[in-house]
C-alpha cells in the first residue's frame, strides 16, 4: 500500500471513531421548502436561501432569459474574453446599492475571500481576525505572508489590545464577518470600526449571511450597524438564491486586485446568464421588504412555541442554533427530527468548537407559520425524550 493510501485510510478511520464522519446526501427539491430524501418528503430547515429566491419563478425566468440572450458559459477569464455586459451591469448595480466605488465578481465566496487576502497582504503586514471567521478567511490568513492574530469572538477590546502591540508603521487589516454563520450572531461592527479608525487599520467585512437580510433594503450588516467598511464581501449563494460573490471596495483596491488577485485573473468568469439573473435577484432583494418582515415574524413564532428549557439561541437573523453539546447527541437529534419529517443538519467539530455541536436551524421567507409550529413541536418532543 502506498504511504498516501495508508494516511488516507487512517484518517478516515479516525473520523469514524470520533463520530465526525461527513457524508453527502443526495436530495431532490420538492414544492416550496420540502426536499426528497430516500423516497421521504422532508421539510427543509437547513437552507441558506433566506429570502426564498432560489425557487422563485421570477428569478428562474431571469436566468432562462439570460441563457437565451448570452448562452451557457462565459468562455474565459474576465481578463481574456469572459467579461460581458451583464457582468458590468451587475458590478455597477451592486456598487450603487451598497455604496462603494467598485465591485469585482467571483465564482464563490471562498475564492473572493482568499483572493482578497492573498492579493492585499505582504510580509510585514498584520492581519487580525475574529476567532470564528469562516474557514476561507482563516486559511488565507495562515497561508499569507502577513502575521496573523485572532481576537476573541466579537471582542473589540481584545482587538484593541492586539493592535496596541503592533508598531504604528505596520499595515494592519482587520477582518470580521457581519453575521456568523454557525451562531447567527452579529458582529459589534460599530465598536470594531471605531477601533480601526483610531488605530489606522483597514476594515474588511464578510457579509455572506447579512446582505439581503439586514439593513435598509437589505443592504446588510454594515448598514444595520451604521458603518461603512473599507472592503465588503457579499456572496450570492444565500439571500440572493444563486451562486458567486463580489468584493466591494474603492476604485484603487479594485484595480489592484485586477492586477494581482490570482483567483480573479486565472479563473473562468461566472456565466453572463448568471450575472443577468443576479441583477434580477438584486432588484428583488431591494424591493421585497415583505420577505425580511416575514423572516422576523417566523422567528418570533418559533421562539414563542419552543419550551423554555430548549436551548435554541435567540438571534436577530434567520439562523437559530439549537445547542446540544456532543457530536453523538447532535446526530441522534437530527435523525429523530428526520423521522418526524424535518431536515435539520447537525453541525459538529471541527466546523464548530469541541463540545458545541448543534443543529443549525435556518428559516426562510417561504416557510409557513404552520411549518414553524410543527418544527417547534417536534423539537420540544425530541428534547424532552432525552
């Protein structure tokens, strides 16, 4: 056996033994928020499609229209022949809506985050990240030439202390998420922005889970907090109901990334039909305030129908973590809910810290009030069985 095979076999065996083995489930979408799994129809409470746009007929029609107009693929990277008029229009639309000079499009949030950090950071720079930032940000920081430090989650005082130990002459980049995807909590962006302003640090906010959900007309976490970061990353696989991402920034930073961001330079551009559909999603997000209002109402319905002892974290977002502790318990809890016709994913280490496994409940604007009540009843039953 090759040494690689030995290593792989050992690692897989360890994952099984630790109860952390991951599997890919093949699902079929049903009507509204149902999914088909092994011939069973289940209500889906694990989707990031917060505003319910992914299956909206208007958005589907926009993508079909884009395919008819622009074909299936872009055919090349943006700097060769892959950049088309729908890309240009979407970039301008995003920049105008979110209040930045420029926007650059990427095929995923992971690539956008890594492109940003790899391009900006050099030897001698300092990167300061919230400990619970997304894996794409943490990995990019570890692999970048900058010195990375991680501050305690949502602790602006800890951030300030870290920065105070760095020479004033060293470039400093602070990165946080607007909404943290596993806990559903908001970053204290006002406090963090104040620290950055006082210390001459650049601030970047990854608002993958806030844009579309929070702020005036869905502008996101920064608008909700009343601040404007130097750089904003938004992704299209959540509230936009599609796929991809954008980095919002100044003209100079955008031009710098066009020259030096390898993920942008060497990746095939997203299909122009997709950019066309994203423009429609952008319009719908701004126009359809009822979607955000419904999310808030559904969150209240869930809260009032859960037993007081059920440990669901109260958040201002559609992400409602049900804390269960051990990985084994999380898997069992998810299976019991599945037997009751509900799909709620168990989240285990290393995605979350040890002994903080949880069921990550997510609400969408296409859920019905009766479905939320059924979810609460099922959680209450399973919780009290243990």
